[in-house]
C-alpha cells in the first residue's frame, strides 16, 4: 500500500505550517493544493513547498472549491503511482494523532474508504452540528443503509483506483457538496465505508469557508439528485449483501449528539412534534431493515401458529402486521421519552402488585428485577413507591450507556435511573451490584439477550415452539447477589400501561453442586413467563433479530 496525503487549501495560513510539522514524522509525501488563494497565502505555501522536499504544491489559477482541490490532489496521487490517499483539512480541525489508526484500517481493508467519525467537543457550532444530522438522515435514505455513519468528515483514506474510475465516469460537485457525493457514489459502486472515531475541534482562530445559504442550497440540490439516483438503483441497493451480526454489534443509530438533538427537539415541540417526525422515520426503517422485517414477520407467525385467533394477527400475518410491529416500537420510544420527562404520571400506569416491592424496600432490602425487551421497561420507573424515590440500576450490554445517562440527566435532572454498561460478568461487577443491593436499591437485568462472543454461555430452553438460546449470565448474577428476585413486565393493554410483577425466587443462591440444574430451571421458568406475555401482546416484542439463532 503506497499512501500520499492530500491537503486542500484556500486562504488557510494559521494552521498549515503546524499541520505539516506534525505530518513530517510519518514520512509520507504530501500533495498540497492551493485552490486560488490570495497573494499572502500563495507566498506562504511556496515557502513551505521549498522548506519540505516531500511536499508537492499544486495550483488552481482561481478558487474552484474544496471538492475540486481534493479531486486535483487525488488524481495527482493516482498518476504518481500511489494506491491510497489520506485527505487532511488545512484548518487544524483533525486529530492527526489518529492517522496511524486510519492507515491501519486501510491496510486491513484496502478496497474500502476509511473515514473519520467525528467525536465533537463543546467548540462545535450547534447550527452546523444539527445540520450534519439532517445530512446523515438523507444519506441513510440515499444508500438504504446505515453503513455511512458520517458523510461530511474530510479526514479520510481513499482507494485511488476506485476514485479515479468514478471521476472518469461522472462529474461531481466541486465545493462543500463533494464530501457527501463522493462517499455516496462510491458506496453505490460497491465500495465499503469503514469508520474510525476521531476527535474534531473548531479552533477559536479557525477560518471556515462554509457559505451558509449557498452551500445549504447546493447540498439540498445534491440530496434531491441522490434521492432520485437511489430510486434508479433500488434493486441493487436492497440486494446488497449484509452480514448477519450479533444484536449488540448493531450501531445504536446515534451518538451522544444525536440523542441530544432528539432531546432538544422534544423540548422544543413536545410529544406531538416527535410523533409527526416518527412516522417517516419508522417507514424508512421498515423499508431498509430487511433482516429486522424478516425477524418481525417470523416472530408474529410463530405466535399466530400458537394463537390462531389472536385479534392482533388476523387474518394472516403479512407485511402490514410487521409495519404495525415497527410502529409499536416507535410509539414505545416516544412513551419512553415521556417517562424520562415525568410526563407519564403514576395515575396513568396500573401497578396492582406494587405492594410486593414496597414491603421489601421499606425494610431496606434491595432486589433483582428480571426483565425483557417485551413491552416498555422504562415505564417501570413508576416504582417510586409510597412517594419514596428508589434508585434503579439497569444493566446494559451496549457501549452507549454513558451517553444515555447524560441525556437522561438533561431531560430530567432528578432521574434516579442509572444505566450501567457491562461487557461481561466478573468479580468487580458482582461486588459493585452487591453494594447496591445492600443499600436498598434495585438492580434490573434483561434475561432475553445473549452477550456477543458468549455463544457457549447459554441455556437452550423451549420458547414459542422451538428451543432458543437464553443467557446464563443474568441468572448467575442474580444467584451471586443472594437477594429476592422478581419478574417484571410493562405492557400497553387497552390504552393504558400495566406493570406485572411476579415473585420469582427468594434467592437463586444454593449449593455449588447443583448450580447448573438450578440455573437451567430458572431460565426455563423465565422463558415460560416471557412466552405467556409475548403471546398476549406480540406487537410489543422488541427483539428485531432472529431470536432462535445461536450467537444472537
């Protein structure tokens, strides 16, 4: 792999010399493209060209735009015999220490574009940040995938054979629309896009050449063209092969800023604005999520086979029932935000078994709640029993727990819901949770999803007519905590939420000799109750993957 660096420059003087000094230890040649800069900038660039023998300075006689400058650099590198080119902006925004990581990814995936995925600090202008998320949405539509997580970051490694083929056959935008267009069109041609997290800062003395009105009009026109281009390529895009991945490896469709944007939108327009936005978003997920749609239909068919007269599944399960399934998920998400903001009151949630938990917590005794992804778990925050706040700790297996915690606190500073990210069960996890139980807190553990890479740590038990893998971990953890264990489900029934709480065990702890049989029995009982409620409310089953496949 032969790599060159491309730096487009239009009147950037404050950071370019520092950028070149930082790049020098890498020993990579640089194509520095002067995009019609003013006289002072031209002079500085020529001085730097003379100072660094590994820099090749290219000139545009007039300003053509960032995209044109990048294309000039990419084509020059290709003609010089390089296989890959790393694009770096001249304004000092990029974290150049991440270059080895990008190059390593390019070496591992030489046919792919390796793109930075920005991790912003507080210096980012909010208007530009929110605009990026609008672009993200349209790029997801234009590619019918979530593979392109950020299409505007100019910190990328391009495979030059692929870019040259594109440039020879199509005319691309030459200004701020280039970064988006080149990525989408390379993706259309079968080039994968792989992302590497990278910090991005906006220096106080930085110079931006983004022309608000003109560039936004230009980008809007681009998205219109790309949308109709997507329609022409619909069969090939829908047929593009995707690996079946473990559920916990699926991107959560949004970083901290994406979740924060949703929270701000809710604050601005409330529930009904979010609901209006939800329908096209859910429709998009439904159209593009082939694996999720297939899993939805197969699950509903399983329920109908056992409950042939179920009123929600008449006359026969079809795509219409699956769409209702997706919409139920969207409605639950909105109710979840309402719950976080305390806009769903206790009087709106039926909780007849409240006393089961109240008696235990009044004694200062903590406990474990075994839950699932059936129904709306967040509504279980209604366990503010006897006007007394209860600390609820929810175990999650996805890395965005900290982000959700931050947003929870912004939506509701008084939130007593704490999401704890765990990779695997270890002694430190058990000790931490034991302390919380001793403090009279509740620990919530989902028992229906296996952990990535732990295919062997499962128990196969009957579920909806076929054996399915359930994780051992939640039940082992509950036994180590040696405390009362309850089952909890929160389902929407006849227009109201109903919390179901059932005693499961005074403790799952017991002699070591019989632990395997004890765990097996506990998982079987859990699966039996999960099936009972899933057959009652199948459209509230929110595991949109092949639940019966080992390794899920």
